């Protein structure tokens, strides 16, 4: 029987790290793919390398720094826009939204999977995300899976194990894997790239939406244990 290979789109954040832990349990071989798109929180890639070593998984970081030339987001380096402000072209979404980012990530990871003979691709997207990013929804994932497979003649299954989970449930999942300390200490979520201050829920500025979401989720997780 051929080994089951999976590619995980990996940022070094809580979501993708939890998915990497899940994939290690589910597949014979797991490869991580990260993306350098001149993100403001570029430190996440340093953490991604660190976590990949701890998990003994290969990590391939792909440079797509051209992304800053074709779109605008407060998540990109040198952006003057406040992270928590409304997005300039999608006013119903926060300024941290990066249009078509997930579509590009998935397309590249799908190609990478074909190159190494993997028939599975795992993502850390979730409809429970506070922001309601349209490219984190189940409908979008199903459509891009069908489109990419049709366009490449491939048959790669895209997995989204966190799709209907809250962040609090993600903390429990990490704990069940025996990796809660790894998630708290090593993953990076803060959009501002702050790692100088350690909170009970991890490192971050404590002000951006990503930090607030993580803090609230960790407190809900702790409350569920009481």
C-alpha cells in the first residue's frame, strides 16, 4: 500500500500547528509549506521553523513577496493602516484581511502536493474565526478543491479539521495531543509580531484582534476545565 502523504499549509500559528499535530496522527508522511509574503508578523516564520524542528517535520518556505505589489492589507509590512480598522475595499472585514491570500496559498500548496506525490492537503481555516473571512468558509474550500483538481487532473483531498471548531476547542485538541505547552509557548498569532511579552495564552501585543481572540479562547478553555 502506498503511504498516505499530506501537505499542511503552515504559518507557525495556533491553527496550523494544531492541524500539523492532527496530520501527524492521520497520515504516514507530513510536509509543511509556509509562505513569506512580506507579512508584518514575519516572526511567525521563525516560529514555524522552530516548531517544525520540534515536530520533526520538513518545512518548505516559499517566497511570494510580490503579493504586496498587487493588494493592500494592514497585515503587510509598511502598511500605514491600523490592524483593527476596516479594510479599505472590503468595509465589512477588518484591515487584516488579505484578498485572495488563501486562494494563492492553497493553489501553491496543491502544486507542491502534486510534486511530492501527496494526495492530501490540510488547512487551519475555520468558519468560527471572529472575522468571518470569506476564504475560510467551507463552501470556498470545496469549490477551490474541485477547481484545482479539475484544472490539474489531480485528486487531492483538502482537509479542514478545525472548520467547525472554536479556538477554545482548538486548545483542548492541542491538550489532547499532549501539545498544549507547545501551542502556548511556541506558536505565534499576534498580527503586530510582538513576542516580547508573555501572557498566560501566549506571546503578543494583547491589543490586535488575533490576540483578543486567542486570549478569550484560552480563558474559555480554562473555564471548561473547572
